[in-house]
C-alpha cells in the first residue's frame, strides 16, 4: 500500500474580500539595493484588506473599488503609503532605517521581558475577534515540492487574558497537490496543523513559554534593535537555555517596543544540541525502520495592531528541516516543511464563536481531511499569497506527472 506524505506544521494566510466591486492590485517589493523583500505587509486604506509578499517580493491584493491608497511595511524599513488611483501594477522600493535611540533603555534584560509580559493586558486585544486567514503548508524533498496544501480559514479568539481553551479554527475551502512518485511517500507525521497558531501565540498562551517556571530555565541578554518598525524604537531581548531539561527548549529574540513595552515580533529556534529531544518535540509518528534526523525548526511570530491600536498575532511562519533514511537504503533523503498563516481581515462586531462541530481538531493535519478539497473554483475573489516561481514550476511538474 502507498503511504502518502503527511508533513505539516502551523499556518499561512491571506484575505477574503467577498465584495462584488473589487479591483486587483499586483506588485513587487524590493529594497533600495534591488533585493526582494518577502513577508512585507500590504494593507488597503480600509484597514482590513491585506496580504503579504512572497519569497520573490511579489503580491496580489483584491481591494474594494473605492480604495485609493495602500500601505506597505516591513520590519526594519520605513513604511510607504502609495496612491493607487487607476494603477494595478506597482513597483515598490522600501528604504531601510537604522535605529537612532534618543533614550537608551537601561535595565536588566530579564526585567524588560517580564515588564512586557505584565503589560500584555494593556497592549493586546481584550475582546473576542474573528479573523479571516489564508493558510499554506508545503513539503520539499531536496529542491522539489512534493506536497502543497492551501486553505481559506477563520480563526476565533477570545480576549488575550482568557487563554486558548475556547479559541477555534474552521476551514472554509482548500486545495492540495501531491507528488505521485512512489519514492516521494513517507509515513512520518510532524507535530502541528491549522490549529498551531492558537498554540504558538505565546502572548496569549503564556503557559507555552512566557511564565516564570519556563523562563527560569533561560538566561537573558539585551541589545538595541538595529532597525525599527514604523519608526518606533525597539530593543531585542534574547533568551538562551542554560539548564538541562527532559525536553528540548527554544531560544531566540523578542523585539520589544521601548515606548509601549509591547512584544512586536518573536523569532525562535529549537535547541538541537540533543537530537533525541528535538525528535520528540517535532515528530508525532514515523514508520518502522526509518531514522529521523532533525536539522532545524524556526518560528517567526509578528504582532500587528487592529483598528483600535491593540496588537494581535497577524502572521506566523515555521520552517522545519530533517533527514530520513531507511536501514536498507544507501542514501538519506532531506525534507523541508514550510507553513505560514497571515490574518487578512478582522471582525469585532456581531461575531459568534466557531461551533465545535465546525472546528478543526487540535493536532490534526489538513492532509487528513480530503473532504475540504472538493471546490474546483477555489480562488474565486479571494486574495492569495502568490506562490514562489519555484513552487509554480513544481506544481506544473506534478500536474504533468498526474496526467
């Protein structure tokens, strides 16, 4: 029997407009040196319609016909407000901005992070919200894409201080493409799925990382951020494990606004010193006879303000790499799994929680639910994060093989 691939973790997204009178804006984002800028935010002047650029700096955004401007921003660059008028093709160049701190924050690094944690009720969303999202997960074997899954989904979240027990995700529509080559199949399953953004929202799910018990296992350091977000001063608090525990620990950077003391971005990596611990962290199951060799796991979380200026998790990306070899095979195979989620619309008024029967179960992968993949008119008027050129080439190859 064939064993199809089920290698997935976390989420991507873009936005759904649903309006009848829309126009499509396409563009490319680069810096002053001509380098492509990926994961840049593009937000229409209604404050809700948004997307992010792909790895080549390209984006596609469906906006209401009355839209006059879009704002483009990225960590470390000055934001640009562009008049679109009748334009549908944009070439955007962002300029980097170095931090010029007038007041240097002088404090212990651990205290700064704990002050940011104490300020969570002041800085983050404290009312239920419903988010429209776009989610994508891909698996590469070597340089070839062997699995692609995409979904339009909704995410319901209670107030930030209410924990995550009542937070839910519902899949609206989805599509997937799978390599038909028998030697691409693998019966391993990586921990994660569409509900992972609920678990990894560390500002809301403080039991995951930001509590005294877990933080007692880390040492802290701090430095001024070399760049700013929207011209605001930031410091970077770095955490590194210094105790030996039964489980693999995370280490990484917290970007903290020095004025509001809010955590704006988090970059984390899994400690790979003990490969057995890393394997337990990353892997749910594997076939008998397969040796799983973890290489790295990186997580990026971006918090952005809603229309009231309160922060919420607007973007999450994970990259995981590992090798698998079989006892009777000479060479091992390298795999890379990437998942992203971006919030593209925020609703506050008149929203209702997602019902349990409609919600996606925790630890389930999108791959496990073929019933979501029956919509032939998947894209319709939904905004998308355009796949990279390499991804498109990979899909074309799969389609040819499928025929």
